[in-house]
């Protein structure tokens, strides 16, 4: 891959983040069957899958850094979704974050080492939560199901629930699903609203894009990115900020105003089994 192509692909890291997000769309531990709606069931199956793979971090000092941000975002976002948001650290090599139907948000531990400031992390999490509020994963899985009936053919014969079929698709596509650029952009804008209400400078997401663009390719983590160029997402955010100056005007676009984000090196992690 050429330098330009690599840069362009890295620009879309957030998009990428979400691909995986979609892929893993997870769930929360909840009573099985009764009382669970389809989104919860899908989420539960992904949660179980991640747990079975030993990826879910049960305890780590990193939670101390994540929790205040997650709590502030939850306070703002929760009224817009009908299942409780829950944030879990997961251990994967690629810096990433992904939300799944049912309210779970999974944050890859290495993302906490990758972000330079609190606003970049908050922006990423606000974006992911927005996918859940918009029901983007379910919508995408429904499209996939139509396209790939053969993949779920065997499952259909067994007569599982629709949620189960969608979850199979979701789990199987963990690292290859893609939202459209418009869906990503919509999550960016809603995410910036949530971040602003939660008190985090919504320019954090823009700064994250800029860091990807400006970084030397060999200094970047290996983000899976083959999205189309998403400069227009930055443009859309900036336009949204301009058009809603009463909300966004009080935040500085200067990354020098950011709150540095510190995490303990080599934090020990215990995994949920
Ligand atoms: Zn996304």
C-alpha cells in the first residue's frame, strides 16, 4: 500500500473502529429469554462470544481512567436508549472501540494507550454510543442477512430466533463489517452533541482524525482501515459546530487546550471467565 493510500485509510480510523464495532456488536449479561428484546439478545450473544474468547477484562487499573468518562457520557446518552449502557475493556491488539445492540460498549485496552488526550477518547466513545442510539448495527445486520442468506441457511433450518441469526452474522463479520460514510458521519454529529452535553470538548474527534493524518505510518498502530477517505466527516463536524455555535462556540478548536490522558503502563488485567 502506498503512503498516500495508507494515510487515506488511516484517516478513516474511526470508521474502522466502528467496523469492528459492528462486527462484535455485543450484549450485556441479562436474564435469557423473557424480558429481553432482540437487541439485547444479539448483544448477549456477542458478549458471550467475547467472554468465551477470554477477551473481556474483568478488572484493571485502566477502569479507573475509563470510568469517569463512561459515566459522564452515560448520564447524557442513557435517556436516548432503552437499555443500560455498560462499558467493558477488552484485550485486542488493534486500538479500537465498538458498541453493540443492547447497550454494551467495548473499549480495547490499547486504545487507552493510543489516544493523546481525554477528549479524543471521549469523542470515540460518544461516537460509538451514537451508533447504538441510531440502531445502526441492527440495520446493517438486516441488510447483510438479505445479501448473505446462504451463510445463515443452516441456522435457519434449526429454527432459531431472528436475533440469533443476526448475532451469527455479527459475530462472523467481526472484522469486516462497514458502515456507510453517511452512517458514520451521523454518529459523529450525534456523538459531538453528546460529548458537548457531557462536558467534553467535541473537537476531540477532529483531533483524533488529524493525528491519524499527520502521524508517520510506521508510528501508527495497525488499524484495519480500508474505508473511503473521510475528510468529509471532519468537514461535516466543523460545519455542525459552526451551525450550532451556541452549543459548540464555547469549546476551543485548539488541541493545545486538551486534557492530557495518562494511563499506567503495563496495567495488570484480570479476565472475565
Ligand atoms: Zn462508527
